[in-house]
């Protein structure tokens, strides 16, 4: 038997603010927790919880682990920017096709946003 993944945890300066950002990105149910922390439960009850935990240290370097999201439509990038994300870089193929956009949340935690699949 092997271990299973339980939660994703973000260290934050303000867990509730970062939790609200990710709630806007992913949906689900956001709960306030003790000490200014927050927990985001998946909308359908399946999947992983995300914890946003206050820590005294500031973010200092690039994340070693990050989240990837699939955007449902082209307008999603603008929506992410409007709720506080920042665009860091665009990763493109040799033909110029956008593969993904490297972004950061409201506290600088990097994530990758993949464009909708062409059909």
C-alpha cells in the first residue's frame, strides 16, 4: 500500500486573501479557519482541499511545486488578471503557438495557465 495525496497547502502572509483569490479561480467552498487561515473544498466534493496557512516568513524564491490550471476559454486569462493574478511569462512553441502562461497569484505564488484546447 502507498500513501495518498490529501491536501495542497500554501504558505501565506494572508491566508484568507490568498484563499479568496484561489476560490475565484477554482470555485468550490471557501471556509475561514483559525488564525486567519482558510480552506478551499472542491465544488463537487471530489478532488483535493487547498489550505492557505499564515506563516511569518515572506516568499523569497520561485516555487518548487506549483499548480497548473486549464482555462475554459480565451477570456479566462483576462479574468485571472482582473482578480489579482500577474502574468510572468508566455511559453510558446517554435511556431509561436502558446503552450501555457506562467502567472502568479496575489502573493506571488507561481502557477501555469493552459489555454483551452482547440477542437
